[in-house]
């Protein structure tokens, strides 16, 4: 997986370098930050959480109507539900396209997370778990941004996460976080030719 992330990063940086050398590049590199409320179906005994998700994107120049970005996001539950609470920090790549004010995208994120059980959890083979240690999380997803202004956008984001955990006989849980939030783009100052 490290090789795949390294390859994606190298391709993104190559695309960035090519766009910088092209005078007709329409959008330069910028940053955006986002935050939203997340409902999580935890994948364990019909568990649900409510959480805050926040992150930052490094948006790279557009290539063939596709705009890549590097993303880091964190999720922290404020309502742990009745079974388990999931929190994590993920990083990866996002690629979006544009149709007027709409920006559909797909992403692939990976990172670490932790599961905390609301009460001691008895697994099917009688193992009692009270708190789960660090877990590897893989998270492909998709979403949609809608521009309200040049800087502010509404965001709807859905992920399908695979957690490694001893709470399941298979060793994996499949969580489904759904986020609604707001994005703010930090637009760089334009240099005017003299």
C-alpha cells in the first residue's frame, strides 16, 4: 500500500510540475479546509455514531478536466452510540471534475483509527473486549461539492471503510461514514503583470 500511495503522490507532483510550466493552466495550487457532521454506521451490531469530521486538501492544477488533490481528514465522535465509537485520521488522494457549480469526486484514503466500546463487548467466541487498540483503516469513497461562492461550498461525502479489528471473527469491520459539511477554499492572490 505504501508503494501505491508513493506512486500516486509522484504522479500528482509530476502533473503539478507540468501544469506550472503551461501558461494556459487555468487553476493553480490552492488549499481548502472542510468540516462537517458525520453519521457513522460502525458495522458492529448495528452500532451508530455521530461525529465531527474536519480536514484539509492541497488542490493541484487541473489535468484533462480532472483536478487531483491530497487530503488529510480526522473524525472524532461526539455521540458514541450504544455499541462502539470510531475515531481516526486518514490521508490520501481525491480526484474531482466540474460541471458548473457541481464538483463530483472520488477518493481513496488510508490511515489509522481506534474503536472504543460503550460497554465491554463480547465477541461471538466469548472474547471480551473493552477497548480496541490501533487499527488500520482503508477508505474508498465518493462525494459532491456544490459551490455557494468562489470560496464556500457545501459538501456531501460517503466512505466505505475497512477496519482491522478483533471485534469481528473475520478480523474486519465495514463502517459507512456519511458527512454533510462546508468547505472553504483559500484562494491565492493573483499577480497582475506589470
